C-alpha cells in the first residue's frame, strides 16, 4: 500500500487532549465549564448509541453534558419548547438535535429555532451564511474534521483541484466552502454529474461523501492524490450473519494509487465528535467574550 494512511483516530485523540486541556484552563481561569445539550427524539438504536457516546466523551473532556431523550410521539411544539428552553439556559453553550428526526417533525424549523450562537452542528442558516462569506461561524463538524485530516498531510493545499462527490447540506456543501477558504479550486459532483470517474481523476484532493459502499474505484484516483473518505456504510461480512463497515471508496484499490488516504473506520468518523467538542468550547468562549484557546 504505497499511500500514506491518515490516522483519524490518532489525530482525533490529540485534538480531544488539546480540548480537554483548554476546558481545564477555562474552568480554572474563568470559572467557565462549557456545556453541551444533545436532544434525541425516538428510540432508534443507532442514534441512541451516538448520543450516549457523545455524552460520555463530553463528560470525559471536563464539560457538562445534558441529555434530553424524548419519545417518538413528541410533537413539533413540544420539541420546539425544549429547544427554546435550552436556548435560555446559561449553562448550555451548545445544542445538538440528533438527526434524522421522526418523519412527522419538520427538521428545518427545529434547526432554525436553535440559537445560532449555540448551533454546534453549524446547520443554522446564519452559520451556513457566515461560513460562505468567510465570517466567524460555527462550522459543521464532519467537514471541518475532513479539513483537519487534509491539513495533517498538506498544511497549505492552495491551488490544488479538490473534487467533492456529494452535495448534502451537512457534508458536501460546507466541505466546498472550507476548501475554497483554503484556496483550493473546488468542483462539487453529484448524482447528475457526467463522467464522474474522469472528473475524479482530475482531483488532487478527492472527498467522497456519497453514501454508496466502495463506489469510488482505484482507477478513479489520480496518482498521488489525497483521498478523504466520509462514507460510513454497513455491508455483509464474509462470515455469515456478520456485517462490516466500508467507506465510499474501494480502499485497497485506492491505496495503491493515492498519495494519502483515510481508512474507514478510523478516518473521518472519530474527527466528527472531536470537532463537536471543539465547537462547544468555541461557543462557550464567544458567549463570555473570552479569546479562543491557543491553536483553536
Ligand atoms: P446524502 O445522502 O445527504 O448525500 C449524498 C450525496 O451523494 C448527494 O449529493 C447525492 O447526489 C450524491 N450521490 C448519490 N449517488 C451518487 C452517484 N451515484 N454519483 C454521484 N453522486 C451521488 O449523504 P450525506 O452527505 O449525509 O452522507 C454521505 C456519506 O457520509 C454517508 O455514507 C454517511 O453515512 C456519511 N457520513 C459520515 C459522517 C461521519 O461522521 N464520518 C457524518 C455524516 C455523514 P444528489 O444530490 O444529486 O442526490
């Protein structure tokens, strides 16, 4: 495997150590303990695992963690009331509503009800707009994590051609803004893009955020390119009845051609929670008018 393996787990661990130290300093110097509230509606087992994991890591970093688990029958008005109460709570600096919501709830209205200063997912239109004009914003966690992984191997990717496959509001579009801000030349591809393999082969930086297992093949990769695989797909394993996780990139093939590549699991995934904790610290510092910790 000639490609350099970008170890997201190790990079996320170092980032969380840095955040934990910053939280300890904020508590000692400013009596400020950042607090993150996570709201889960319904009993989807995968979401329950995510939420429990977020709560555990939030507390481990020295922050306050607030969990609000609401029944699947929760109405729009009840959910909005919880969000508004969290907006008013001075101990809560970050609010995350676990998506997707049950289908009877209007996600857009819930996201817009979150105070933009507490919107640690970075999905509120105010933060989306701020990111696009280069103003200080709370930036979506997964794409920000991808940009850190990229910069771990290419501190200054200015002038490189970045191709992002996927144009979702939570990954593809904010990823494009972040790469533009790093002075890349950015192309966004999607399901209607023509001759995607040829476009992908023109990429110095290829970000795959599609949700299709191993769609990006080895012969789509430009030799030496940096490949960031956002996909998390569960597929049947060789052993009957078992499953395994794969990305949107055919890893073994791609690693023969790429210059650097993220694995799945252990690449982008661990960065998302680390960046969520980082956003919570940023939100807490901003609301108190405290300068951000060094290297944030
Ligand atoms: P969405 O389903 O919202 O978006 C998928 C995008 O891929 C769409 O823009 C779609 O195009 C495009 N697409 C679908 N099929 C094709 C195709 N055949 N050719 C080209 N483009 C295609 O997914 P998300 O952005 O939410 O997530 C993408 C992946 O990232 C998923 O595997 C998800 O699990 C993973 N993920 C991982 C996270 C992490 O922490 N590591 C966090 C968030 C997501 P169109 O718009 O035209 O339909």
